[in-house]
C-alpha cells in the first residue's frame, strides 16, 4: 500500500486517543449506560416501542434493535463463511428479495408513523413484534449491500465472489435472525445484556465503517487496501469519527430536549 494513501501517524495517534477517551468516558457509568448513550444518538428510545426485560429497557426501540441485530447477523455470517471481502452481487432473485425486505421495512415504518400521528391504524395495527421482524429484514438487506459496496471501494483486489451464493445463504441469515428475534421477544432477562451489547455494538460498527469510508474518500485512497492491517489503519479513524458523531448528536439532542422542556 502506498504510504501516501495511509492515514498519517499523527492522525492515527489522535484517533486512538479519541477512541480510548471516548470508550473510557462512556464506560464511567457502566456498559449499560454506554449502550443507552449509543442508542440515544440514533433512536427515539420510546419505552412503549421498546422491549423491556423486567425493569431493564433495551437501548434501542424494537425496530432499531432489529435493524442492528440483523446487520450484525450479516457481518458475522460473512466472517464465518469467509466472505468478508466478497464484492459480487448475488443473483437477481436474491437482490429482488433483499430490496423487498427494505420495502417491507419502509411500509411498516410508514404504517407505524401514521398510527403515532393519528392514533388510528393506517394499514394494520402496529406491534413491536412487527417492528422487530421488519427491522431484522432491513438489517440483513443493508448489511448485505453495504459489505459489497464497502469491498468494492476499499480493497485493491476484492474477492469477486458473490456475498450470497445461493438461497441457502439467505436461509441461514434468516434462521439466525429469527433466533435473535425470538430472543428479544422472549424478554428472558439473562439475554438482556448480550442483546443490548450486540445491538448497540451494531450501531457503533456501522457508524465506524461509514467513518472509515469517509476517511478513505477524503484521502483519495479508494481501492488501496491490501491487507487487514490496512483495514485497521483506517478503522481507527473511522471509530474516532463514530464516537465524535455519537457524542455530538447526544449533546445536541439533550440540549434540544432541555430547551423544549422534555427533561
């Protein structure tokens, strides 16, 4: 990899300091507070639309929990099947199904929003189980398309194989996502911390990867990654950008809620 296309030493050092300081600050009140801080930046966190395990509330609403658990399912299965660098689109049929997942998620979101605004069902009565299920489908679709796009942009020689080679791959994704959905819907308290950490971790991973691509584009370093060490060099600044974004949104939201008399 050309040295000019790598993040500079000072940028890596500053990013590492931001990451360490941000994680340390987030953990000062414990890991659960950290997950809620992450969720506060991306989710409305309305209790009535969030799964509650006894007295503990997940850091993300039902829909967002599904989205990020679904996304993590996509990432983890790509890793497990050795396709983290896959850059090929799946078959047309699979692409249509993934796009349909996004459409179903959008339709359920519109239906839920109309009910919130009018207190009258639009197409059907919204339910957290539906929010969770459609969120899981959206997370699977987004992670699948994102992995392909990421690899096409970052790697010098991405793996040309399709990320999903057949319907069995999609079936496996749906099977794992169904298990996670049932785990959330069970509200079984021993599962609370793993689900909270995985879902909030999904937010941080996605934002960090978007931050990584931002750094790549700013440095004009597209298609320059050759090794996983190159990935780490860019991922550290990506994590720093993610933490700064989360902190900034949290502060702005808290200020807005205070001004509006919501706190």
